C-alpha cells in the first residue's frame, strides 16, 4: 500500500467474502487507514466474537449454500455470518484483519497467538526471507526460517549461530508467549511450485508441517 501510494496512486483497501455479496467494509477517500479494511458499508453490522472472529449481519449475507443445510448452519448462526477471519475494530470503527481463525495457535497454557503477526515481525529482519511458526498445544513457539540468499551464502560456515542472534533481535519486539525459542533453517523457499504456497501466496501450513514434521517435533524433544 505504501509503495503504490508513494507513486501517487490511491489505494482504498476493502474486505468481503462471496457469502456477503461480497463487500463488508472499505476505506473511504476522506479517511483511509492503510493498515485496515475500513468501516462497514452502509446497512452492514460487524462485531467481534469473544474468540476474536469477525461476525457480519445484514441484507448482504447469503441465504445459504446450495443444497447444503449443514454447511449453512455452521456459517450462519442467529443471523450472523461467521467469517472465519480474526480481527479488531478500532475507535474510528475501522476493521482490521489480523488472522484466519483456523490458523490461530493456542498454546498449552491456553493463550491465543496470531502466527501471521509473529511471522511478519520475523520477516522485518532483512536477513529473513520467509518464516512459518508452529506451537499449537505446545509450551512455546518454534519456527521454520528461510534466510535471504545473499546472507545465507555469506554465513555458510555457521548460519544457525548467526540466525540465532537475528531471531533474538526479533524476539525483543514480541511478547513472552510470542517469542521463538527454537528454529530450523531451511534452504528451500516456500513457493507455489513446491505446493507450500497457494496461488494467492498464502502459506500452506499443514503441507509445510507434514514435510518438516520430524524435524519440527524434534525441536520439542
């Protein structure tokens, strides 16, 4: 968003789903907030459930899935669409998407952790190209790290020790429950070609976990 705005292009980010016909919210030219998807559109109610899920109600929501009453009941409850997305609403009624509900990590202490937030902070470090974190029902988080290629070549003697200091640097920006305790450094980037990214460049966590299962589990040994 900042890149395109710097070119003089107006970016008005919005949010919606096929089940909501499809627009739920959108930034307005008079008050755009780039890190949000704007306030709800006219005639649309949005609220955040106790578990953080975004719920939507209004004439825009679907009547149901075609010939699938079971799936419809799972998504529409008491007139509210359960989007499956996690978010917050700020003081100006702007909606911010923070994660997918199915991706939320619940550690062994019962704390909810947003993996996308942790991964985003890790990838702010210039030496880290990609990161995926795990830790559901575990006492702490671990990570699978893809380093920047140039940095990896320059650190070929002791890359794990060098990456440890970079992880420690990123951990200073994270809360105690979000800190990465152990990690695996891999030379194979996540991509659509190897099936570890979707066509829209989203991480396929379950696929990556299956591939690196034994090594990831060994981090908790």
